[in-house]
């Protein structure tokens, strides 16, 4: 691998980092990037489930994160589609771990906003680390990217999220609503140079300045939505001071934020130029370039939410969701989201949020006097399953994700939950000559000739 780095970028790195660190960083950008995954323990996945030699070293700052020895074809793996693991850049995993740590500052029922959420790495990690009764609002301002976000959250299987698509300025009108805001800012992408070489050609000092200004605007716009004592995790994947330390200083000076400082173990490779402004560098860690700071809101913010037409919760929920979920009936099915303390505090919250794309997951709908369970429900990590299940082999599992008709006859007719290797795959409708596929059409694998191969052992 050989990257020709822009002179302006090299000069910036040499100016802001000590000589030895700058030299090692620039050298590391000529190395191949590592591939890493985060496993989904809530679905019964642990290190022993993987084939020998697949998992490399564990990621120090994330107990579920591992580097892989090579990059496989994730699309060919049914475990990937079933939400057994998520492919995520190693250093960005620290955000989910920060969420787990920071939630202790708040009473149960916290509402957490992931402001720039697609494709879902930080959102799925956050969803796993929320406490019972907390709620995730996963927002993506670019509307056509929300489909991927919904898909990844549904496959991850926590059911404690609402997906929205709104500008930070509109989200900011929900004054005092969020206890925690994850603001992974759109940036110049310097930290992704070796992972996305095209980013090198797109780099310019003018683009850095543009990104800096955009980040300041987003911070200003979203700041009112933080509650009193609320916390923002500000992060980028860049190296320059302008988008990192300088912008954090700007937020402190203009918005009155307080920088929260933490002692990170030396084993994490966290590097500071200024106190409380943290960098993860590829020459010192297993991942790409990443910056973060933790900012607390000192001023009081009176909770003001817009008046809306009250949503009518669905009545007569099916037995499979009665105890843990609240639901809303839509034309194409019943949407359910995990209920709890957040609902006691904000019972009409899904109606108050702007640009809602999906509330929770689709549980299904009534069909000929029976409940037609949607695949999104079957992908939940914790669920009731008052319906028949059927085991598939790995090749049938991949065919299911291609949305093929499965010529597999069953004694039971109607909805069945499909299983492979101890994982819930989704649902199908058993008829006389096989299984009608219920997998969402827009989630299907398009490569028809792909052969199944998994990172997991097929031994359950």
C-alpha cells in the first residue's frame, strides 16, 4: 500500500504532534487497515462460537470487539445477516463504551440521541448498552441513508430505538429532552485515509475549513436539546486541530460547556494534546484515526416539547409483546418499541420527534385470524416465541436471505421462525410444498451465485 499524502496534511500533522509520534503516524498510514467486528452477546454469541483462527486480538477499549486476521465475505455469512456481529471500525467502538459509562450520571429512563447515526455502528453499540427503560433516538439527516440504519438496528435486535431523519436545528427545538447526545460530526475524514484512499484525493484545506464551520453550526443547533447536566460526546475521524481541539474550545467558549476529563489506562493508547481532548491514532491502536471529547451542559434548560396530536397506542396487543412493548398500529403492521421509564416520563414521545422513519420494530399483523409474525420481531434478542420454529442448514439459511422459496416441508402450516446454529434468522410462511419467504424484499442478497460461508462454527 502506498498513499501520496497531501503536503498540507503532512505539514499539519507535523505541527500538532511530537516529532516521533508524527513520524510513526505518517508511516502507519502506508500500512493496510485492520478489519474488526463487534459481537452480539445478547444473541448468545461469544468467542468460542467462532471458527479457529478467525478472531485475532481483542480490542482493549471494547470487550465485544475483535480484529480479524483477514477480511472475509460478510455477505455470504448468515450470522452477519442475523445480527450475530457488526463490522465496525475499532476505534469508533469507544463511543459505545463511553455511553455505558456516562449513563450512570442519569436516572433510568434516559433518552439518548445518536445525531449522525447511519449506517449504525455507534447506534447498535449504544442500543446494547442502554439500561432497561432507556430509549435510543437514532437520527440520520440524509433521508435515503435511514433504510440502512433501520435494517442494522432491527438485525441487532434490541428493539429500544426510534429512527428519525431531521436536521440538527430541528432536533434542537426539543429543548432539554436528551440526557446524552452522540455527535459524531461529518468531517474531512483524514482518519480514514488508509481505509478509504479516495478520501486523500478529496482532502483540501478549504474542505477542512468548511467541515470546521459545519461542525460548529451543528453543535450550536443541537445544544438546546441537552437537558440540564446533559452530556455530548463530540467526535470526528480527523487529525487536524481545527476540527478537533479548536472546535471543542469553541464550544466551551460559546456555549458554556464543561470538559469532562477521564483517566484512561495506558493500554488503550489514548493520546492527548490538551487535557480532556482525546485522540486514538493508528500507530498506537488497532484502529483508524479518531478524536473525542466529553462535554457537559452547565446551564439550566427548561424542558419544552412541541404540542402534537397524541398518538393512540395499539389496543389488544398480541400475547407475544404484551408485557415488554408498547405499540402503534400502522397500515402495514404493528410497530412495537420496548417500553419502560422513558415512556412514564414522555408517554407521547414518538409523536413529538421530528421526521420519524420507524418506531421500534415491526411485530407483524393479523392475517386470516392468526398473527403473521414479521422477521423484524424474530430477530429480537429477547422475545416470546409462541410460534413453531424450524432448523435450516447454512446453505438454506443463505437462500432465505436471498429471499428464495425454500422447498422444505413442515408438519406445521402458517408462520414459522427459522433457525440456524442457534440464531433466529427471521420468519417464513409454511405452505403445503415449502416455505414462502417473508424476508423484507429491500434487505435481500442480490448476488445469486454466492456460496454460504460463516465465521461461526456450525455445530449447534
